[in-house]
C-alpha cells in the first residue's frame, strides 16, 4: 500500500479528525461481524485519504526510530496529509503527533507490532513487553 508524497501528520488520528471520527470508525468497523478492525488505506466520504493500523497493545506510549514517541488513545496510529486536517477546529491537536515530509510516494504497512509509514517505524510491541506480562 502506498500514500502520495506530501507533508503528513503521523499519530493517533482521533487527535486530528474530531468531526470525522465517526466516519473513520465506520470505515474501520462498519462491515465487520467478527468484532475485528479493518486496517490499511481508506478514503473519507469527501475523498481525503488516510492510512491507519492497530497498535499491538492498544492505548499507550510507543517509541519510533528517531521520530518521537506516539501517544495513543484510540488503539491505532495513522497518517493523513496535513492539508487534509481542519487546523481551525480547536478540537484537533496535531501537536500530539509528528509532522513528517515525504519527498516521494511511500509505503505503509504493519507486521502486527511495527507500524511503518515510509521511513518512520513505530514500535508497538516487543518480546520485552510480552515477558513482563508473563508473571
């Protein structure tokens, strides 16, 4: 899956898609009967494109490969072009994520623990986390 070049917000999309969050949730859960969550690239009803993936352990703080720490309150991290965020809506808080410039189209994916947005890797699970939960 790939997203077009541009300047992107990367983080929990619930922080920047306040008015659109119901539409996002409909895309993620609307056609599921197994209580699961769709992941990948989506278009909002007005055509704005975004990518979103579940974190391995839901809400929390997740580190990356040099692009900061990501706070999560909706169990997922995604990306959307900065120009597609209503920055005049006081409920949207892009400072809760990171702004990254991509000079060319980039790939987005997950292996279930690491979420990849081009050259940005966000680590949402590890063996260390699993070992701590065992006792």
